[in-house]
């Protein structure tokens, strides 16, 4: 089986930002031949954690999908001369908190909803395949917004009810860069809370009003991420896809559309690219929305 972390790519999409990307490798599974969250929910789709670095300080945004990945992040930062690390969790899901134990001697920041969700889902996380055990909890909590500095770099932590009610994104006001977590993905969002799609739409609209220049999501095309990230059209494409999902109840024929046909207007924005590994995600989204 593939050695965890052996295909990690270190990317530098913008000044003061380092990305740690793995996955989207044809024919390769990272954990197991049977269905599991690491291979089918993270590695197959590709995932990137980030660090904002200035001088000896770093702010790590999510601890990646395994302890091996988290250790590589920490080793890379040490080689960069970083001596002080804080962690921010984008939300409670597996592939964003799995490496927390590697950073358990650091402040781990999250909004209160993330901390509550981690407690509520502790058994699911610790007994999953692969298990996240021990599950290391956040040490510092906030509500709404929290403004920090990483050296000279200003960072605004902002709650966002998109994809997951407990989302936290990082906005860098001096450059307009948004580190988006799972609030937007290329090509389509993963629906984890189908009953909250209208709330997600409202926060997508709020996010679209910010002066965003580029977007670095957790799940996206590594070439686009490495070249500086996505444009704001990624938010618009996500909005169009979620709006279409909300029509499924009244237009049941939409359930039979594959991703390319279903999301034709979203692809037409130019903000996303087709990636076949998301067809099962799209099918699952339709099933979740229909059931809800």
C-alpha cells in the first residue's frame, strides 16, 4: 500500500503561503482497498492544507489527513526557520483534523461550533477507518471573527456556514487572498448538511461581497493552486450548483443528470474545471438532497 505522505507536494501559491498538497493520483490509494474516508473522501479528490508564514511564525490551516502528513508539515516549517506555530481548524471533518496530535503542543484555534461538533462526533472520528485517535481538541475558541497577525501578515478568521455549519475561513485583507477550507471546491461542493443548503447559499452571498482577489480551497486542482489559486468565480459556480440542488425536489428529472450536465451553468462561469472523481460526490449529493 502507498506510504502516507510519500506523494506530498509542497507548493508556494503566494508570498507568505505554503501549501501541502496530496492526492488526485490515478490508480493510487493511500490507506486501504476498501472504502474509507481517507481514500474516498480526501486522497481521491486531492487535498491541501496551508501555512501562513512570516519570519519565525506560522499559522497552520488544518492538520491534513494523517499524522504522517502533519509531521511533514511540521518538518517543513522547522526547515523554514519557524519556531512558533498556531493551528486553525477550518471545520470538524476527518481530513482536516486527523493530524492534530502532531501539533498538540501548539495553540489550536477553532470556532465554538467546531469544538462542539468534534465532541459530538468524537466516537465517529476515533473509531473511523482510519481512526483519529486520540482526537486532539482545540485549545482556543472564538465566535464570529478573530483577527490575528502572523509576523507582519494580518489574518482575519471568519465563520462561514457553508458545507458545514461550523466553517472557518481565513481572509488576508492586505492581498485579498481567501483560504477557503471546504466552503468551495473545484468542481463542486460536497454536501454534508443537505438540510442547510439555504443557509449555505446565504453565506456564499456574504462571502462573495468580500474584496477577494484569489481563493485557495482545500480541494482543488493542484496546478491552479500552485499558480496562485482560483478567482472569485469559484464562489459563483458553487452558488449556481447549490441553487440547482435546491430545485431537485420540484424537478425530479434532475436526479438523472450527470455532473457535467447538471452543473452546466456552473462550468460556464469558467470558475471550475471538470474532474471525473467528483461524479460519485455529485451522485451522493443528489441522494442526500432527495432524502432530505
